[in-house]
C-alpha cells in the first residue's frame, strides 16, 4: 500500500499532464455532494504541478491567489451553484485543456 506521501507525489506528477489535470478538476466539479475544501485542494495540486514544471505564469499565479481567497471565504458555494444551475438548464460545465500559443 503506498504511503500518503508517495500517493501525493504520484498525483502531482500525473497532474503535469494538462488533460489529466482538466479531468481531475472536472471530476471535482461533478461531485453531487461536494466537500467545500475539495475544489480548493484540487486546484492547489494542479498549481503545484505547474510550479514544478516551471510553467506557472505570473497571471495564473495572480488569478489563483484571488480564487483561493474566494474559495477560502465561501467554500466554493458560488461555483457549485453555477454548476447546479447549468445542469438544471440542461447544460454541463466541462473543463478542457486549451493550448496557448
């Protein structure tokens, strides 16, 4: 059985793949009974993977800091409310990787 440290390292390594990271965040947003800290934690792990790749722009860092503050204060309720509203309207929010050139 892997230790929590080795699991965490394995997860961070897997999140270096942009498509995997998008699926990871998307799966968190699809949770029917989300724990408030899950989304914040998932985004932090994706950010850590980007930092380890030296691929986190200053702009992304600034946006993350703003979002992290919002998620800390609200637990992500606004984001999950948006997801629920979209689903009630027959839409689905998807997270996809788009390569920037």
